[in-house]
């Protein structure tokens, strides 16, 4: 008696058993899966930040794709096909979770409610409390559970047209009661006045312990990705201290990338005149209760708009991907001990991701004094580069300073930085010399009526 299975049993790299295809089909499936696995994993982990749940859903995705691979007529569409399976499995996950509980404001998912930060979360909850139960129910099922209108109609036992009219009315009533300002219009640029020369400043270390801080700014761009936010920041080269670069940014509305919801923001980089060397960016970013991260970046170069999203691997991650599995930068900052600083001597732990609070400082700039913590980044995002970022208690940047390792970009600049900028401040980090290059400030400090000491 032949007891062998009709098709070979194979344990794939993803860990599940495949029994539904022959050897040639299996080889082709594994080849395509290997090429696109990273994009699918990034998509699912974006939708389900909890590691255990994401892994469970991914296993369902792999297994479903394997079983249905023979139905895929155009293998050139494998990536899009896999992402559609992943999208459906994530939707199944949320539907199953919704089915296990009744709709209650107290149980609204913190991950989704925190999308625009703690302040907006509170405003959303307060606004929902002002609505009738029927409106809250419709908004919850549509926005938080991400159910299609037909499924909402089935679940509530009402016609589809009723769901559409109910949602329309609920959204209108929510907008009328929501306290936050409406988003800026696309293309409605502004420019706040930044000083031509960097004001004199002093940085004084305090003996008091550093405080923890909620830091919601986008890494490297200073703007908080939340409706109604806008900001200008300037770059000042040393030793002249003259502004060489202006960036005007604003959030213009809500946006979605591969099913992940965030906000769209625009950035216009230019020289201080605002006329020459203009570069326009569009980002989509997401702020949750725990992390701030980029979802996509679009750069306009002449007549070409160049797109990159979190699914695009090396085309996206080196510039815009932060944290494990591109989870983003953590918004809750407390000293971890990964970076230790005594005066101008810095020692770092042997880790790939080095960003830590290293002390508490009074920063006095333009006649205002700010109580801050110093957040240092050592070669986390750029080999040979370290930065100091001084945050006040509200998590806003007061001053950002860049340091280059002495031999950084030697082939481009021709000399080490100790020779290029012999009078600039220096840090010793793990025994190596880093030289101060330039600073950034934002209109947050130029518009502040008082310091925050």
C-alpha cells in the first residue's frame, strides 16, 4: 500500500507545511515569495504592531497564498496579489476582534485613537461623547473597525442606503463639534520670519536629573504630524552663523498609504530668499500613542514626482525608515543609559540604534531660557554623524546641532573636519573626534513670548 501523499510535503522558509503543489510550482512560489516577502511583512506589521498577532496573520497569509498560487494567472502581479491577501487577512483579524466585544467608547483601540497623539485622542473621545449612540456606533464600525458599508449594514440589520446616510450625518455632526482647527489647504504655503543670523546662545548643564518627555516630532524635520500643525525651520552654517536653508512645512489633511492611515504634509526647501533652489516634498506620516513614523515620501524634481513608500525596501528605508521593522521613533523618551556623557566626552553602548537622553540643560537663546533635556543620536541614521537635540517639556525642539566624525565624507570635502572647521566645538565619542558643523532652529522659539524655564 502506498502511503505517500499525492503532493510532496515541504516546510518553507516561513515555517509552514506546503502540501498543495508539485515541485515546479513550489520552486516558483518560493522564488517569488523570497523576492517580495519583505514588502508583505512590512505591510502586516504596520497594520498590526503587536508582534504575536502580526506573526499569526503572516502565517495565514503565507498559507493562503501557497494554496491559491495555482489560481494566479499573471505571475508578474505576484506582489500586488500577495498584498491583497495580506489586506484581507488584516481585515479578517479586525472583524474577529470586533465580534468579540460590544462597541464601547472605553474600549476604543488606543493604537487607532492615538493616531494624532494624546491631545487629539482626548479631543476625539470628548467629541464622541457629545454624539448620540447611533452616531458613535456608525463611526466606530467604519473608522476603527474598518468595515465596509455593506458589512455594517449586514451587522446592524439595516439597508445599505441607511448606513450611507447615517455615516454622512454622523461625520457632519462630529466635524461640527470637534475642537481642532480644519486642515490647511494643499499648496497654501507660508513663511514665518526666521533670523538671518543664528542668535547667540548658551548651553548650561544642570545638576537636576533629566525629565522624561513625550516627543512627537518627525525625526529630522521637527514638525508634529497632526492636523493643524505648521512650522518653519532654518539651517545655520558655522562659523558665519548665517542662515543657508529654509524649510516651510504644514499638515494639509488626512491620507492613507497601502491601507495605513496618517496625515499628509508638505515641505518646501529653499534658500532664505525663497526663490532659488526650491525643492518640494510631500510626506505621509503617522503619529500613534507610542511612535511617529513615515509612510511615504514624494519628491518633486522638475516635472517628475518620485514616490517611495514603506513597502519599497531599500528605496525607502535608508532615508525614512526608523526603528525595528520601521516602527518609527518612540515618542516616550526617558534616559536608558545607552549613551553617557560627561562634558564633551561621550561613551555609547554597542548597539545599532543609539538615541538617548544624556542630561538636563538650560538653553538660553535670543534672550529666552528653556529647561531642556539633550537627546543625542550617534550614527543611528548616518554613519559618521552625531547630533544633539534639546527638547523642552512640551517635546518641542529648541536647538538642534550636528557633529561630523573627523574623517566623515573625506573624499567629498578633501580635508578632515578638524582642518575645515578648526575653531568649531568638538566632542569625543567612544574615543573618536567629532566636529560641530551646523545648527537648526524653528519658529517655535522665535514666536515664543517667554522661555520655558
